[in-house]
């Protein structure tokens, strides 16, 4: 057979209408079956949700479809023809395009340059004007608003995602695969994305949507497939499905963790304020204020929710609360004292844990083994060594214990952190930080990209910390999560605290008003 | 349809990598043999004399160890900086400056007990090497200037400065054709004669000790752990409360000091005079040593010996009538294969199974 | 330098000043059958340099012809570094009975020689001697003196230039004798020296020559290995004298002459002495004019009367006249050689101060 020629077989009539038909896909890594005889069918003109816990095999299946992995066995038929998708280039040729959770854009390039990067239709002679014009035309055609001349590094996550989708659609994609597309978006951006997806579907194309957000799935998907432990356990229409029925399918026969409710009881000593900000301002290197005169009390034994649209100072707030950044003005008070520890190490020693928003770039050294990531905080403690010395065996034992406590279901602590699923990564970070958070835990978007079970476990952990008298700062964009977990909710807007509501007085409407920068009709405490 | 695809594996175990090195070394030797045969020489006889004269004789082993010592020192210097994710292209310059500082102490410093003189020379050399890298280090940490370019350029400055010293103020008035300083009065003592390595000096022990010390520091100290985290992801290190800048600065200064100490050992142990040929590109070979060793200090001892063997083989080949340019090309070939092997270790060939139902068409 | 003084005395006492001399303080090494003999040559540069290393390679080829049964080893481009020691040791390991090195390696050679007392070592332009080691060189200053006579006659301005390598005695001797020769016929002549810190760096040599020409110099003398100064001189329309080999093809109209080297007879004689069991160390040889070092046939633009005047000086020198006569002042004006005095061969070999009129060299 000539290279480039793909084997084709005509399938029975029943399958011919299917856009994608994957049958008996099996794929193993290091002896573990990530996909075990998976069947998956996608019809034209549908948005198909792919559900499952972290590590259920969703990403593997999609990587097989897009040519990143070769299946150990099984076949893929595209529009009725069996094809071997040997590379991402084959997938693009077959009309399959994937937008990954972590964007694959070049930050220093403009939007137009990113769109045209590695595209065989890119004109040989490049001039910025023609690239911009072509990009604008694409933007209009697919209803995805982008500014061609802007540098990607300057864009928000939502804008970057639009560029990424446009980049994929421009290459003639008819089957669009989206991995957790809404994880980094504001509600308004989610609406815009869904509108674009519906328009795409209306043209007869199809979308595969990997998501953990069951509400969104029910809102936009026509069909769904649920995966569990490498197998496809259910498939069908979304009609008649409910959140609870889906959650049961995803988690399986094991008991569904009840949504962790807020612990209403007061914790002894709850009036203490271990960590407080007084008039804190933080500026970036250009001198633009990220935080502007913030006053905030973190009380012992409470969960303080921080609501707000991403990009309103959340990162600076979490960094200043954990000593990673020193304020340009104002004081960070530890037990009311502004002259206490300074710097991330001193804060950690004092008892501040920190789950940062970017797992793979900040919380973990992605290329280093699981074990070393597990002891990133504890390597300085007496359990790991003595004086300047470190005892590797003790360190390994400690790592093992942290990994086990984090319920990371991987036996080999030498695997690079990068190769863990997102849920496992987050569980490891959460456990590691919980260990040192004797006074305060600052968690930024801790449930982003996690499945139902992992979210429940994380919430339970935070409630347990609260009950033990630790002050927890929960930064989230999901109002439902905040309303369910927090005792008080502060809203961050444009680097300022727009208001702080006790959860009893908070509801989605009032928080929404504050998040959009409007003043509440009545004063709140 | 049966075919094969090549897949990239993101990380490989040390065993796989070592196997890849071994295979690529064999391939390189085989290709080198073909080339020698093409030159009309007898590759097997040449290979035999390379082995016999490098490993089979007392002098050969001594020479190998003597040549390996500066290579390992430069390799350790590069390794230490690679540990924090920085490239030290300037080990050659630090080596020269270290040697010059040591020579200054030896020639013009006070004469005391031999041990004291050696220690003073070593300290001066380390200070010189550290000082030489301090400028690129500060530029890197304060201004973000690439340490690769800065350290590289300072090599030329060091070399020219040394040329000036040995042809100018420090020149040996008794020299004829060679530009060099006078012989240093108190060289590093040789190992005891009855150890059968009588041509070797105590510098070898310093090299091995330093490699072991660094390996232990990497493995058994919190400092070594922090270096590793700083090298893997500086944001993570800062987040975990490590003082990243201080660790980078320490690694750079220490790297410079180690290369400088290497210059002192070469001066005091082997050459005994400061001359512009003191480092025959050792700093650059040190980069290869460190990369082949995957920046492991103990690995550097092995790859340093390996590089010494390869370079020595070049010399042996020349005495056997192979032109110097051909010997150089063969040396380069072996290194090229080693580098390719390291890359190829990341790939494996996977047979593709026939897709069910597709057999009839193919 | 006590040992050199001793050597100088021995040299002065030797009977035949213009033939290769061997001081016989040490006992000879035992004879070697030609078919068992291994003779090694180590070169400082590539044998294809067309200059210094080529002349030694030519000597080796002649020796090969003279002793066809002997085995010859040859390594080129040996750096002055610890690599040199390893290379010389390889010679010994390969059974060499005799090792010639074409430049000064100093301790790098003598440390090997001390460990191999049965092997003869000869170091060109060296100064170390032992029972199995001696050195050899040429009386190049005398030829430079002859070239200086012709150069001064041909220069319009009397401002001449010299491009050299390092501030080492062979450069001092060369530039000094060149000037003394020039001043013998033109007392106001000067020599501007530029050193390029290398024996072989065509680009730097060409830059140095250009710089001299821009300073108004119309006659260049160089003892570098290559002919790039001659090429620059030819382009600028001035004259140039070189070293090592006949380089006239690179600039026939600019070519004055060259200081020609011929090691053939010396190498054949030395190897013969070694094979016969007559070779002993602890001595030195300075090949005289006409026997290993000489001027080349004069260039085609050298006027016959100039050539004749210079050749008359050459005849006197071959006849035994020492041209380096007092009174000689150094560049600071101090009298170094009083009137009536002279510098003997060893003093010229070790010359390390510039004579008055040589600019750009500093006394060591």
C-alpha cells in the first residue's frame, strides 16, 4: 500500500450516517488499560457530551481519535469509511480538530499569526495586513470575535480559547473536540461559546464536549456517553437525564458522595483573625494596580469565599495572602501583627497553605516525579531530615504517605507529575497544602476541572479544616459552590472588595450585581 | 496491513538511556572503522592499539586519568548549573582565570608549607572562577541577560587576558618559542610511586572527592533538593517558599569556582606553568561531559573518562598515521552519535496492528 | 641561567664553529638496528602549512629515504598543552628510539624524556638538556642581518616593519639582526614590530601587515609560518621578506627573499648517529648559515647591485665573521655591547631585548 493511502471499507448501511464510529478501542499504558474495548458513536449535527471521572479514559479516547495515540486494537470509521488516523495531520485531514484544556498558542505571537501557524493554506508571502484580513474573515464566518492584531499573551483565557477554536475551525474541521472548554470562562463567555457551538451544529457539523459540569451538559448537549474505568458504560440522548442520574452513572455503584454541605456549627475560637489585609495594594511591573486598598479578615474556623470574574485581582490576592508577593502598600497582619513573617517560606512555616490556580505551572514541577512534588513543602521538616541534611529514604517514605493520603491512585512515585490526570494532580496539591495549613488555607479555583467525586472530596477536606479551626479562603467563579461552602462571601471587582456578604444574605443575584461592579441597593456589613 | 510507527516517550529511565548510549557508541565505532578502512588503514589493528595504549598500559591509564581530571571538573561545573536550569558555556574561561589566580599565588605569593601553598592556590582559583562568572550571574539575575552568551564571551576575554599575562608581565624570561610563565616552585605532589600510578598527582583525589561531595549534596541535603526544584520550575520553587535567586546565584558562583579549581589542578598538578594552551577546550568538552551524564556528578566521572578515552584515541590514531584532521573528525563522529543516541532513546518503534475489517482492501 | 652559561662555554671551546656541534658530556645511547628503529616527529603546526612545519616534514621525508627500513611516526598540530605530553608518551609507548619535536615544549617534553632514558629527544628551539635530551636551532639572526642589508637598500623611507608571533628570543634576534643589518648600510633605518600572539594566524598577520603599511612602512620582514604578509605587501605595492620556504609565487614583485630552512642533513646525521650508537644528549646544535639556514634566491625586483652587496656580507659571514658587533644600544639607549665587543651565538639565541631602532618590543 502506498503511504498516504488509507485503508477504506464500506460499512453496513446502519453505520454509514454516523460521523464518527469508534469500535472496540483498547489502549494500554504501562500495563494499565486506559481504554478497554470502548465503543463511541457521533452523529452529524449533534453536540455529544463525553462524561466520566478523572482517569476514566475520556482524554485517551479523544487522543486516539485525533491521532496522538495509536490504539492497541479497535477501529475508527469516519463517515462510514474505516480510517487509520496515524497522526494529528491525518485527523485534520479527516476533519477532526481538538481544542485542549491547556492552550497550545504561542504567547508572543499575534492572534493572526497563531491562526496561520503551521497551516498549509498560509500564504507563502506573509504580511501582517493580509493575515489580519484573513483572520477577520474567519472570525466573521464562525461568529467568534477575536482581534487579529492583539498579542495572545495579552488576552484573557476566554479570548485565547476563541483563538484556539478559530484556529481549529479554520482548518476545515467538521468534528470539533473540546476538552473542558468552560473551566476558565466567565458566565458571559460561556454563553458566547455555547452560541457559537450551536451555530456550528446548525451547519451540520458535530461537537464532542468533555465536561464535568453536568448543568452545562444538560443545557447544551444532545447526546452523551459516560465512561468509567476505561469502558463506555452508557450512551444515549440527554433527554430525560438529570444531574443525579448522570452523577450516578459517572461514579458507578459506589455510594454517591452527598454534596458536602456547609457546616453550620460555629467553631470554638472562631472570632480570632489569624490573617488580615489592611489597605493592601499590589501593582504589576507596569505599575497597574492589581489590588487596590483591600481590607480583608480571614477568621479562624470559617470559609471565606472570594467571588468575582477571573482577572479582577484573584491571583494577586492569593499571592499576597500566602506571602508569595509583598504588597506595594498596606499591611498583611498575621495574628494582628504586621512585623511578622515575610515571604512564602515564612508564611508556610507559620501555617498558611496555598492551592494556587495554575496546577501545572506553579503548584507542581511538572517534569519532576510525583514523589518530589509531594514533599515540596515537607522536605524542610524534621520528618525528612535534620539540619541541612535530607535523608532520601525518609523523604521517599514521607512522599509515599502523602501520595497515599491524597488518594492518588498511582503506585509509582517516579512518574512525572505531568503524566497524572488533572484530578490526581489536584488531590496531591490539596493534601500537601492541607498538611501545612495549620492556621489558614488559601485555595484558588481548587475544583476547576475536577469530577464530581473529586470535588466532593475536596469540599469535605475544606470543611474538616474549618472544623479544626483553620481559616479557609476559597477563591471561585462558581457562585453555587461559594453559596454551598462559604460562611461569608467577599466579591472582588477591579482589584477592590466590592462587598462582603454573610452567606445568609447572599444569593446569586446580589453576588452577580457586585461581580459586575454595581453597588447593592442596601448597605451590607 | 502491518506497519510500524515511531512514538515519542516523554521521559526515559536511566537504564534505557544508558543502553541507547552503548548502542550508539557501538554504531559510532563501527562507522569510524568503515571510514578508517576507506582511508586504507586497518581498523581492527588501529582499534587494538587504541585500546592497548589507552587502557592496556600503565602510562595509558595514567594519561587517561590525567586528561579526564580537567574534563570532569568542567563537567561538574556545567552539571551544577544545569541542575538549576542554566548553561555554563564559560567553564573554559573560569578554568583559565582559576589557573591564572593559582599561578599568581604560586609565583608571587609567600612561600610556606607546601600544603598551605596548595590550599591558598586552590582558594585563589575558586575565588577567581567565581568572580569570573559573577558578572554573567548578576546580569542574568538582575537584568535577565542570557548567561549562555555572557559566559561564552567571557571565555575570549579570559583567554586574551591570559595571553597578555604569559607574553607580557609574567613571561618566563628563559622561554624560547613558547609563551608561558616560569615553572611554579611548589607543584601538587604526585601519588606515591608504589601505588603504580606514580605519574598521577593528588588532584585526581580532589576531583573524585568533589564529584562524590556534589552527588551527596544533591541527594542528602535540602539545598540540593531546592536546586533541583529551582531547575525544574522556578515558579514552583518560588511558590514553595524557596529563594530562587539566591539558589541560582549560589549554583553559578559554585560552578565558576569548580571550573576555576579545575584550572588550578591542571596548572599545579599537570602542566606546572601557566600557558595559553592550558585548557585545550576543556570547558567546552565539559559541556558534553555534563550533558552525557544527564548532569549527575558521579555520571560526570564516567563520561569524563569516556571523553578522555575518545580524545586519547584521537592522539593514538595520529601516532598510527591517521591525519590529525581525520582523527578530529572521528572524535566528532563519536560525540555526534552519542548525542543522537540520547535523543533516540526517547523514541520507540511500535508495530501497528491491522485494523479489523480493513484487510481485504489493502 | 647557569646551565646555559656552561653550554655557552662549551660551545665557545668547540673547534669547528660552522658545523653542527655535539657536546659529548654524556655517554652515547646504545646502537639500534635500522630495521628495529622507530623515529618519531612531532610538529607544532599542520605539515601542510607551507612554512615551518612543512620544512620539518621535508626533513622527515629525506630521513625516510635515507633509512628505508626504519619506522617513522609523525603527528602534526600538537598544542602546547598537556596533550603534548600525552602525544610524546605515545611515541615512547610505540617504541620510539628517537623523538624530534619542531618547537619548544619545555617540561611537556622533558617530563617524558626523564621517564624514558633509553630514548633520544631533540627539541627544536628548546633549552633543556639532559643525558638523553638536546636541542637544536638555526643561526637565523645572521641571515636576518643579510636580509636587513638588502632591505635597507631597497626601502625608500628607511622605515621598515616586522611581523612576529610572541616576544620570544627568536623574534628578538630576528628583528634586531634585521635592523643591525639595515643600519650597517643606512644608519637612520628603523623597524616597527607588531606581534600577533600566534605562529600561524593568516588573518591576524594580514591585519598586522596592513597596519604597518598604513604607518608608512614600505618594507616588511616576517618570521610567521605563512605568506599572508607577502600577499598584503604585494597588494600595497611594497616589499616583503619572509621565513621558512620560497614564497615568491604569492607576490613575485614584492618578494625580496626568504630565510630558508633545510633540516634534511641534520636529521639524517642525527638519526645516523643514533643508529650507530654515537648519539649522546646533553648538548645543542645551532645550524650555521649555508648548512640548514640561508637566504633564498633574491626576488626578481631586487636590483643586482643590492643583491651583490648583501651576498658579499653573506660570504663574510660564512667565512666566520660575526656581524653582531658593538657598539649596540638597547631601545632605552643603554649600551649593551661595548665598542669592540660582540654577541656570541648563544647570546643571540637567547636575545631578549630590542636594539635601538626596534620599536614595539619590550625587554623581558
